[in-house]
C-alpha cells in the first residue's frame, strides 16, 4: 500500500524516502539513533527496552525510555540550535504509536515499522494510523563542543 494511503497528509506536506525497508529496527530505535535493534516495551522481554523504563505500552513508559537517554520535555517542536528533538505520537486512546527524530534542517525522520525511513514534516504522519504528537522531548546535541 502506498505511504500516502496510510498517511494522507504526506501528499500535502511532502516527504522523501531516505532508506530501504528493514526489519532490523523500528521507529523508537530510529528516534534513539539506533538502527541495529528493535525497541519495544513488550512484557516478554523479546526486544530491547531501557531497564529503567516500565515494559508497558504507555506514554509514561516511552517518556521514561527517552528520559533515560538525556531528553527532557520541550514546549516547542521548532528547530533550536544545539538541541536534538524527538516527537512521540499517540492514538486516540493515548497509546504510543510512533516516534520521530528532528533533523538538522528542521524536518523530521521516521522509520515506518518494518518499512522505509522517510524525511517528513511533523504533521505529515498525523492521522488515523499514528494519531497525533503528544510530546516533544529535547536534549543538548551530542555534537556540541565543550570548553
């Protein structure tokens, strides 16, 4: 099924496929800058999940996972020099469905399940498939020089 059928807003906001499909990692791992393992808080422990975060499909558990990586809540999705940002999407029931990472150009990058990675606007993935952005998190960029 074409991406525009799953995510109709991509038609108007634009997107670009940036890598081929891969079953090795998912959106949560990709948002955490990992492309070698699948991140999921499954209760059976089959997938990677930070030890300090509950293994449950709640916004709080996802927030704790990213807080363990040095992120803190942010009031804005706007590009800010010296900061890396992620967005957590939730469905109508408040269950996390997706995470995206902001790029240096202000656009966002997402891994779509086992499908491709794309560059997109934050609004491009909002809708029935992933819901809407519930939380923006930021942390100082790892690329900052310290004196």
